[in-house]
C-alpha cells in the first residue's frame, strides 16, 4: 500500500498506465492491420473482385479495419 500511496503523491501513477495502455493498443492495431493486409494480399484478383475490392484497396481497408 505504501508504494501506491507514494506513486499517487508524486502524480506519476496515472501517466504510466495510460502510456503503456496506449502503446499496447497501438501495437495491437498495427498487428491487426498487418494480419489483415497479409490475408487480403494472398487472395487472387478474382477473389478480391468477388468481395468487391481491388489490390489497391488492401492497405486502406487494413488500416481502417484496425482503427488506424
């Protein structure tokens, strides 16, 4: 309990979890975008056409889907 009280009195506690939470959220978003990008890049032009996108749309769709 002493450690928590010291962290609160210094004002450092709220910033640290927020920074790491934000960093982790960003890394997860980039990972999700990359997995989406790879999955779509492995499709043929015909398969992409079947789902209504082109090869040029892949990056935009991957970023948007990951929230970037």
